[in-house]
C-alpha cells in the first residue's frame, strides 16, 4: 500500500513538446480511444445541460484539451439536442492543436482550437463555462492553487474539472485499459504514471481550502475519477 500512499510526480512523455510527431499522433489516437470508451465527455455534459438550456448561446472552453476529444464529443451531443453551445479548446502543444483542428474538420464538427499555455497565460474573457479534464495531476500544489485561482477569477459561471483518483483500483484500470485500447507505448507508460501522480479527493479539497477558495461540489464518478463543479449564477 505504501507505493500509493503519496503522490509520485515525474514528467510524462506526452508533456515533451519535441516528441516525434508520429509517436505523438499515435498517443493522441490512443487517448481518444480511452476517452471514448470511458464516456469522459458525459462528466461535463450533465452540468452543462443542467445550467445552460438556451436561448442564448453558451461559450464553452475546454482548457488543456489535448486532442480535443471532449469538445468534439460535446459539440456532437449539443447539435443532436439542438442546444446553442459554442465549443473551443486550447492546449500548450501546437501538435495537439493541429491534430484537434484536423479532426474537427474531418468529422464536420463545429469546434475551434488554439494554442495557449493555461499555466502562463490569463483565461480569455467571454466564456460561460470552463472545462478541464485529467490535467490537475500534472501540477504540484503551488501550481494547482494558482491554476484554480485563475479559473475562479474569470467571468465564467460554470467551472467543471475532472481528474483521476490515486488508488489501486485506478492503477489497475489504467494499466489494463491502456494496453487493451491502444498500442501506443507512450500511453502505456503515461497512463499508470498519471494515477501515481494524482491527488485523492481529500487532498484536492485540502489544496482548495488552503488556497482560500470557495469549495466546489465534489463528486466521485466512474471510472475511479472525481469531478469538481463550481456554479455561480
């Protein structure tokens, strides 16, 4: 049990801006398969539908979006239900942004993407909702507190964040799923490492309290993840 008693953070391979493009693309495809199989977009769809029912268009930004999976899936759901949502995504990696743009064009989905380092740049104004998936475990406590303060200082009414739990069940799921759903050695390595680097729900709440931030709604969600929701009418 000691192996997961504390976080173990090391740089993940996907964080390397100079990763060879074919290797990076294979990893993005693998991560897309994992997101699709785990229905990761549903963790955002529920609060979006609850709070934004029209008639005005809701502008939604998926921050640190990687391959853009969530914005693409959510845009398809919104189109199917006739909800007036406008989706954008940003990531610090230009290769990921190019990949996301190409997917959106190829699949005929109205989602736009741009390059932005969410740790170094201010949150752009004008968004009704800010989303973030599987990014918090990349950050140390100081970076995490600063990131959350930045989000909560924005004008967004809804903020939804999801991340992995550091647990043996989560580690086992990551190990098995990454090997069943992709041949990417990058995902094989980074998936379990992400779990080792993750915070437990009590740990993330402790960071929020220490930072003096409003407490979110905390929910335990499948598969071995948690969701943080702030809503400001």
